[in-house]
């Protein structure tokens, strides 16, 4: 570990009561990181609990300890540790609980990260926050088979199973080291990257059939409406990864996945290739993320939201 990461290791080592915070609407990376840290610290004789203001999506229920997540409470923990969160607002309803802790730390890999803890450690080039957590826990000598399985799942989730440009030689080296433990890498990859329930399969087919292309195929938009979720008995949590089908189309440089989560309220995922920066687009609407993958929330009429997104993409291509 470098000196900055060692500082966080020291904070974790000196604390006995630790709450590990995921971002709201958690994805595989933040869930895996929180569970890995809690397992490692609990094995070391500490009391560590994973906290999130949103339920774990069914897709990630297979992760060991997924049922142990708690909602934020009013208790002031000795140490609050946020994983994979770019700013305080990303903690959602858990933000106040995080701030009430006596000491606060955060590790993240979003280039749009805004320091919100007493000590923040960011590696924007990491393919997943799980890469950083591996370095942290490995340096503390706290990795066992269960921790390794969780971290491998986190890396698979956020690297697109090692397909995204953020995947580096270090990513593969960490994956190799994790696979040296007693984990079922093939099963983890299947569950995280390929498995679909019949309902999610129906949602995917329904939405991709309506995909719209603009600017001679340079921009793609897929839309998830509340009626889509109702018809397929799914939710916005089930849309993860579907945007890949749009950005993978030849000629598409920017892809948007727009999910209607409430009346005039939309969750937007952004994916880009070389001609535009996804984080730059998302930041224009108060969001953030990475160069090739980012997201934001937008309010307004659907048609206005689409017009704003198209203009943002065109201005940056």
C-alpha cells in the first residue's frame, strides 16, 4: 500500500465499531466492496456492518452476506467508511448517518469524486473500487476465500467482465491473485455478467426493440417506462448492463439509457466511445462517473429530457 491507502488501513485497524456505506441504488461493485470489508474486519474481531438506503438487487443476492445490509440509523458509529461513492449525495438517505460518525473515510474510483470524508482516497484509473479494496485488505493481511470471491465479483461487475477500457494489466493481475483462492470464478462471472431471469429477459427485449438512433446512428437512446416495469414485473434495478447493447452497435458514439423512476423523474445512464466523455455529459446534469460510463438524475417532461441529453452529446462530439 502507498502512504495514503495506509492511512485508511490505520483508521480501520484502530476502530472497533465500523459502518461501511454503499451508494444508493447499489450496483455490484459497491455491494461487493462493502461486504468484503465487513467480512474482513469482522474476521479480525471488529464489529462492522454494511449500510445502504436501498435494497440489494436480486441479481446480487448470491453474494455472501447480502442479507446483512442495514438501513441507516441515528447511531453515531466510531468510523464511517464509504466505498464507491463519488460524493455525499450518492449515499442518499444514509448521508446523515455517515456524517454523524466520529471519523470518516472513503475510497472511490470515480474521476468526478468530491472529497466528502475526513480522508478520501481515489484512484480514477481503477476499473472498479474493488481493485482498491483489494490493495487495502491485502495490505492488511485480511483476505480469505470469502473476501476474494466478493472482490472478484466487484471487479467483474464494474469492468464489464474485463471488457471496458478501464481494465488494465493490474486489473488482470489482481483477478489472477483472487483466483488463486478457493473461488468459483466461472460461476461468479455467470451470475454477475450473463445471468438473466425470464422477467429481465422480457424487459430487455421489450426495450431494445424501441431503441432510437439519432445523428446518422451516432447517438442511441433506450427508454424504460414505468409501464415496462409493470408489464414485466421488474424495476429500475433490473436495467443494469442493458445499455451495453446500444453502445456496442457500430457507429454509435454515445448511448443513453433513460429509466422513468417516478413522475417526471428519470435515472440516466451514459456510455460513450472515443468522441465524447460520459462523465462530462453526466456532470452537466449534476451527475458524474467515468470517461466511458457515467450517470445522473433528471427531472422534467420526457421529451425535454431527451432533447437536453441529445444536445449535450452533440456539443461534446
